[in-house]
């Protein structure tokens, strides 16, 4: 139903940063309704578990994703993501507390 994960890396920086937490909804009902702009976590055979923003949903080919961090992987390299690879959709973003003076 729900899953809490810690973000590792800067794939979606500056919005989602290393050490932040995300709460995912994992119910199939919500995962069937993915749309452009949603943030998802999915598994990829070559790269492991990734967090990306949905760029486009093609019912026949899959989900196209993008990152915003420097050097971030996206569907140009990953290809379309199959729905069965999606772990969940981010519904809550919990930024990690950072020492004052650091951004």
C-alpha cells in the first residue's frame, strides 16, 4: 500500500536530494493512472532502483522518464519503462534536515 524510501543520489536535484525521503503509494489502482509530471520509483535491470519524473505515458510502449540532475539517466538511455517495473508513485517528499548555511 505505502512504502518509505530514502533517496540516494541526485537524479532529480535540486528538488529531490541525496538523503531525502519519499513516501510511495504502491496500489495498482494508482499506478495505472500515472501521468506526465508524476515522480515514480522503478526497477531497471541494468541500473537498479531509480527515481525519475514521468515525461510521457504510452499505453503500448511504456513510460518515458526524465531526470533533472546533472548527468541523470533518462529514457533516451533507459528506454521505456514497463508498468510492472514501477515500485510506486511518490505522494510525499520529506526533505532531509540540512545544517544551516548549506543548500
